[in-house]
C-alpha cells in the first residue's frame, strides 16, 4: 500500500510556499556543471542548457555543498557555521528555493 508524503510549507519573503523541512539530499542537476573561476578575471559559472550563469562566492559555496550527501537543513547549517553572521538562514533558503525552481539542483529521496 502506497502512502502519500505530506510536507509542511512556510511562506517565504516573496510570498511563495517552500518546504519547511526536507529529508531529501541535494545535488547538482545532471544537466549543469559548476565551474569555479580563478581570480577576478575568471568568474565562477553555473553552466547548463539554458546558458552560463555567473555566481558570487556565496552561491559557489552553497552549490558545492549540494553534492548529494547533505539535506537542505544540513546545507543551511554548514553555510551558517562557515559564514558566521555574514549570511542569514533565510537568504540561504531562498537561494536553494531558486536553484530548485531553476533546476540547477535536485532533491533525491
């Protein structure tokens, strides 16, 4: 007998519903690659079928943690630990929501 998985959601700043807790593991989608630049003259990029997306250092750090070994909560916790007060939980969560919506990352159960 199959059971439905019920997920609670929270309302983000931009008014969209997002999962409140998630147990799936996050990883880069198979169609994208992370290319980390070396210095100012070579930017870090997310390369995918829709084109290249320039990334800042925080985005690179978050996406590097999406290696299939961590849940959403673990990625957020590790980023907060590493960045101290420079990054807020809500900012990291919103970036992960956007990355999921744009199919840059996937959640595996």
